[in-house]
C-alpha cells in the first residue's frame, strides 16, 4: 500500500488572519530590529575608533621613518576596507534577521490562526444547521487542547442531532401506522400537516449530519 503523503502548507494560505498575524510579526520584528540596530551601531562605532587608532599608529611609524609611505598607504587602505566590510556585514545581518523573523513569525502565527480559522468555519456550518464531522488538526498546529474541547462539544451536538433523528423516525413510523385505514382515531387535516412537518424536520436533520 502507498504511504500517505505528508501535508505541506502552501505559502499562499499562510495568512489566514492578516490583522493578527501581521501585527504580531511586525511587533516582534520591530523590537528585534531596534535591538540589533543599536548593537550594530555600537560595534560600528567601536570599529571606527579601532580603525582610527590603527591609522594613527601607522602614520606615527611613517613619521618615525619605520614604514614607507607606500606601505603605510596599503595598511591604511586595508584597515578602511576591513571597517567597511564589517559595516556591510552588520547591515546584511540586520536585513537577514528581519527577513528571517518575518517568515518565522508568519509561520508560527499561522499555527495559531489555522486552528482558530478552522473553528470559525465549523461555527459557520453550525449556524447554518450543518453538523459535519470535525477533522483533526494538522501536524504542528497549536491550540491543541482548545481544539479538542471544541471537537468534543461539537461531537456532543452532533450526537444530539443523531438522537433526534432516531426519535423522529420512530415517531413518524408510529404516526403513519395511525394513519392507515385500520388505524384510530380518524386522520384529520391537522394530523396530516403535522406528519408532513415532522418528515420535513427529519429531512433537514439528516441533511445537517451529511
């Protein structure tokens, strides 16, 4: 037998609750970006100080005749290049962190928004008189305890509907026996109308369980 394929979420379905997911992710990204930016500015400032001191040392050696002008220029260019590389790395790290946190935040909030969205869909069905079976959450989703409680409550309502169907069928069968030629008392128009209403109600309840 073929093994069941694992469920893969589609990126286009990750934003189920735009307001909640984007607000939460934006808050997390902004706080982290501010902290990392402050750290990057501190490192950049200290790097500039270290580069300035190193350049001063090189120029001092030139003044003392220990290093030639050409060698000093190469050393200064190397120090300036290293300082720029560190600055570029800090900016790149900040951008990568922001992108990574944005993707991570949306994925993590999706694991909360997914179950809530699923519960909302079932509530809409119940409001429309539908008690379809409640399926399990996907692997990795959050709010498992809450969802299980909802599932149990939904199953209890579904069982009530099933019990109503059984009782209605028995009541209709008994009413139809009364309505036979040998039955008593005589069938009245009101009785016929009530029987038709019970059959319509039974049909609706059976349809709600489909």
